[in-house]
C-alpha cells in the first residue's frame, strides 16, 4: 500500500485533492466576506433543505454508481427515491419549497461512509473514486455560483462595448440568432432554455457511456468527459476576473435597465463607435468571455464522437441547441463563442496528452491553442475598431484560427484506434497421448 502512494500519479492526485479542498475553503471565506454562504455551506444545506437542482444531484449519483454492480445500483436508486418521497411528504405537509435530490446526496454520502468502514484495498479505492466523481460534479456547480458572485462584487466595470464592436467582424450573430429565436415563439424558446439549463445532465449521459465498464474492469479510463468538464469550470471563471463581460441582453437590452448602453437587442445591431469601459450593476455575473456553456457543449460533442450513432446525434444536437441558446437569448456575443470553442479543444487536448504522454506534436498543439485563445482576447480588447471596419478580413481570420485548432486536434490529440493484432497461425490439433 505504501509503495502505491509513492507512485507519481498517486502523489499528483493527492496534491490535486489538497489544492481543490484549499480552493473550496478560500471561496467559502471569500463569500463569507460578502455576507453570503459559500460552496461548502450551500452543499451542506442540501442534506436537509431543498436542493437548487435535483437533476444535478441525481446525475452526480449516476456517476458514482458506475463503480457499483447492477444489484447495488438498483438498491441505491431505490433508497434515494424512498428518501426523496419522505422529504416530499414532509415539505408538502409544512408547505415548504418543493425540490427533489436530497435522497441522491444521502446515497452518495452513505457510499463514502461505506467505503471507509466496510471496504478495503482496491474495492475501497474504487468506491471512493466513484464518490469523489459524483461529489465533484455537484461541488463544481456550487463553486461556479460562488465564482459568479465574486465577479460582480469585484468587477464594477465591464468590457462589453469592446466585444460588441469586435463582434461586427462576425456579423453580430447574437442579434441575428436573437431575432430567429423570437420568431419561433414560446416553443423554440422553451426547448432551447431546457437544453441550456440541463447541460450538465447531458454531459453525464455521455460520461456514463464512457464509464460503463468501470465496475467490471475495476478501474476508470485514463481520460473521460468529466475531467475536461471540471477543468473548464475551474479555469474559465478565472478568465472572467480579468475579462469581465455581461452579454448583449444586459449591456444592450432591457435586462440591463439604466446601466445598458441602449435597449436595442436583438432588433438593432450596435453602431460602430469607439468603445469604452462601462460601469455596471452589482448583481449581474461577468461570465461571458469565454462562453463556458459553448466550451462544455463542445466537450460533449467531442466525447460523443466515439459513441454509437444515437449518442453522436445527441452530442451534435446539444452543441447546436446550446449555440442557439447562448446567442439567441442574448447571453453571449459571437466572439465569446469562438473563444469558447478554442478553449474547449485546447483543454481537452492537454488532458488527453496528460493521459497518453506528452510528445512534440501534443505540446505544439496545446501551445498553439493557448496562443490563439490569448490572441483572441487581445484583439477583442485592443483591435475592436479595426475588426469592425474590416469584417471581410478579420471575420475569416477568427473562424480560420478556430478551425485550425480543431484541425490540429483531429490530427494530433484524438485517440488512435488500437490496431488489431495479427492473426496467430492455427496449428492442427495433435492426437492425444494415451
């Protein structure tokens, strides 16, 4: 056992767990400084009180159950549903807020206790990994909520005018798609809204397919969707802090109230004028650059490519619908979308290389993707007028740079299919010796 802990990978994951815990504690302290509960407190409350997202808790439990046998899965699901029924009846009796999901969280925590008290060796480690995977998905949501709180508390000004001006190079897609969504009426808006909100649940569906053999093989695959999902959620909000943007519906629409430049989204594209840093309210998240919803949907698309046809169709649909929602609801500019795609491919390439081993091609790809992403941010900030005045030059450059990262990923980072072993020479059966 001691020798196992000395292995570099074990030491690395132990260090990562310590850093993650320290990060959660730091966010908790920061939130408390603003008089609000942090991610640890919010998660602890959901043991008893109504959760914010029941589907997310059940998605986390589904991830945890990949390490269980089918019999254990049925038992865990039955216990979770039974607990939720009890909570439902109590809340209905006292007229409290109604939401399911407590049962799923109880089952996850119970499996953690079971792993420590009743399992040993490899079985204990596998169950703890499953519990950790489920809790990470849930904690990621709480961490993101706290990050958004910090962005609007610490960034009183936003850079929307710069991004909106640069977005002329792409044809102001948020304004175009916004009018298209409005034309579809309530049905189209409801479908896109559901896709936008349940993105994490869609990711779990893909992840469950990738992790379907964990229980039988006794180990997790080296690289899977959840890893990329979590790293995107960890790094993305940090960029919000240095590049605060609120989105068209706030900076140029009715949701921005008196802080908005004008109430023109999505009917009238903004004019090309010299952009300025603009003050904004203390309640709107600065969570646009890059578009993490686009990055996550792109990750779902990437990891669905190796699945069956139905899963590939679902991944494609979720990406297209997410792009329609992010643009059509005015949450993002086209520039955010392009940056989000590059962000996703670069991070996934880095994680694949970490699993398969770094070589010259993978190092060059990650460095190139990082460079393209940084150049996007710099050009939006310092060249927006030139981009708006010369859209036929900068538009193709932006799309071409994004496409080059995708092409490099397909050539370099995509997992290679194992070659079939050459058939062994068949030997004629020999007569048995009597």
